[in-house]
């Protein structure tokens, strides 16, 4: 739903009008609330309103005992995380992962890693971040063997994994401080270097700057969301 950023103001107004009509004509239409929540989140950056629409869509589907899409679980949890309600976000993600049809998705593992880091569950955060890196490892190796700077997919993978490497470095940095283990500082620096490497390939100045700062300042490590 991120492509809504590119919509001009008039297009946004048209969408709002049609979503509003759809919800008034069919107030039980859960997916209308879901997609309107996506619009509030991505285009208007109104996280509070987005979370309300996501939750309403979620409750409608639950009341009818319909299947809740993984994307709705994710967007609802992500909005709650952004608003600072990590406990509730974890609750929804735990319910999603308990489903018999659940399969590993890097975005969900990454969000769990961020939440666990925020609440101080560092070992769990480390596990989830590593799950993301493992998911992409073969694909990254292919890109490194035969790089294509014009590939949108390649650049997205490099960018995302640079962020994950940086944040995993922050997790190890926090573990080093908590457990007083200097070897974890060494591991954290390795992940910052890997973030720099991937950031260089993507030429992303924000990631490069963040990884460089984190290499220098151990006690005040900064993660990237």
C-alpha cells in the first residue's frame, strides 16, 4: 500500500469519497475499512486513525469467523508498535504466528525483532533479526555474484538488509552491555560493517551515516525502523 504516497491530493480526495461511500453502504465490509486504514497510514501518515480502521476491520472479520489476512495482522501490529503499544502489537503477532497456515514472512519477523528490542527481550530480537537475514541470504549471494544496479528488487533487498544488519548490531551492542561481554561488541561491529557494505551498494546515505555512527558510539546505539 506504500504506492499511495504518489497519489496527488485530488486523487486522495476521490479515494476518500469512494471509501466513505463503501463503508456507509456496507458497514460490514471489513476490507473497505482495511484498505482505508492503509490509505490513512501510508498517504496521510495518520497512524492513530489507521489503527482504528485496522482494528475495526479485524473485529468485523473475527465476529464473522472469517479468515483475517496476514497483511491486516501486520498492518495493525505495525501501527500499534509505531504508537508505542508494543504489548498489544505482540499479542496480535502471536495470534498470527499461532495460525496453522502461518508461514515465515521477513516483514513480520523484522517487526517482531523491533518490538522485542524495544521491550528488552534481546535474545528473542536477535533470533528474529537473524531469521530475516537467513531468509534473504541466497538472494543476496546471487546479487553479489551478478549485480544489476538497475534492478529495483535488488536495491530493495540491499536496502532492507542493510537496515536489519544495523539493527542486529544494536541488539548485540545491548547484549554486550547487559551481559558485560566484550565479544558481543565485536559481533555488533561486524554487523555494522555489513550494513555499511550493503548501504554502499545501495548508496543510501542515511543507512551509511547511521552505521558509521553506531560503529563509534557503543552505549548510544541507534536502530532504524
